[in-house]
C-alpha cells in the first residue's frame, strides 16, 4: 500500500513538472508552431485539407482555443488521464503494484514528457486510444465506438483498430456490435471532406507521399534505406521502451486486454514500416508515442518480476532520455531550418 501511495505522489510531482514545462519550454517542434498558425488563419473551417494531411479533431481544438499555453495544458491533462487509464488497463492482466508501476513508467517516459508538454495531437491521440482499449475490454461497446470514432479522426494510428473491431463484431454477432459502424462512417466522412476540398477522397495519401519526397531530400537518414526499414520495429522500440518491448512477446497472451495490446503494437508497427518503405511516413519519433502505453502495459509484469529489475528499469530511463534529447535537438534544428533561422 505504501508503494502504491508513493506512486500516486510521484505521478502528481510529474504533472507539476510538466506544467512548469508548459510555461517555460520554448517551441521546439515546427508543427506546434505551424499547426497553430494554420488554425488561426483558417478557424473552424476544414479548408486546410486541400494542402495538408492533418486529421480534423485536434486541428479544430487548436482553432477553438487558439492559445499555446492553454493547449499545452490540455496535453498535460491528457497525459495525466492516460496514466490513470494505463493503470486501469494494465490491472486487467497484472497485479495492482505492477499496474501502478506501469502508469509511473508511462508518465516518466522522457518522450511522453516532451510531447506531453507541447501543443500537438500525440497526447490526445494516446488518451483516446487507451480509453477505447479499456472500454472495449470491459465491453462498453457503444461508448468505445464513439471514442474510436474520435480517435480515427485524431490519429491515423488508430485506423489499425478498424479491421480488429469488424472481425470481433462478425464473431460476436450481437446488437451492440453494430456500434462499430460509427468509426467506419468517420473514415468515409474524412474521404468525403478530402473529395470536397481537393477533388480526391484519398488526397491525404498523395499529399503524404509528396511531403515525404520533399523532406527526405534534406534528411537522407530517414529515406528508404536499411535504417528506415528498421526504424519503427527495432530502433524506436529499443530506444524508448526497452526492455518492455522484449517482454511484450515473452509469454502467450491469455485475455482480451493483452491480446488487444499486442495486436495494436504489431499492426501499427507494420503500418508504419509499410508507410515508411513506400514513402508515406517520415521518421519522427512522435509517431511512436501512442504505442508506448501498450508496450509498457503488456511488458511490465516481465520487467517487474525479473531478477535484474533495477538494471532494466535504469536502462529503460537512460536510453529513453538519451534518445529523447537527440530527438528534441533534431526537431528543433528542423524547426529552425523551416523558419529560416
């Protein structure tokens, strides 16, 4: 019990640190600056779709609040709520102490701290995806479908759940399963929006490839090379979630929560690999952020019960901190380059 209370106090301290970062951390990611400026000029309209690939939910939030610090505070709130949900989700297949530890591992992850203090969509996307997974596992399917519908209009990462829920609905054949038509309706609506403003329902795919080609010319490390091929299945997992990533595949999964978690990680990584190889995805580490709570939740038991627990946890934080600093420097240099500084 004392360890659990200490964990809750630690989570509160982390939130205080993140609030401090909200007010004093400069803009380091160009997208944080650019997305806000586009929202300021376009407002609540979706006219930006003809030249940009951003999904609408977070862009409309930017236009609605239009204040950098307020939006950063929203990200911090999302991280705090996600850490609570990570604990609940992890508790489905772990002891309470392990579940509490998992939420701490999540909220203390340096990459999560970095993007949780910025006005970008990763924190909101992580919250929606984890919330959907939790609701799905406790069979609150009507609410889960609503949350998933919001998620697929916030992050392309959430799209990998569509085949899963369709297959699940076909197997169960219950009335509540019809609720999962809602996320599909949202995908169709996004295609209609693209057609309306750009004359092509898959315009966002064509634009993603155009951006990739332009950016990869200036950043050859992230082009279609061997490094790029192993970026999402090996480099980022080992950098930001070691050794939890190894324990993700350590033992057979026995319940819906662990199965859904493993499915999401594998399918999302496959999607990112295919996108990177085909020239749709640029290799930012922030695309990996929504995977972190699921890798930690599924791998925590193995780490927590290991004889080398302290060594593993130390390595986890040291590697994650090192590569988060590298990523922060990289995206800051990119921002200066884009702004001509």
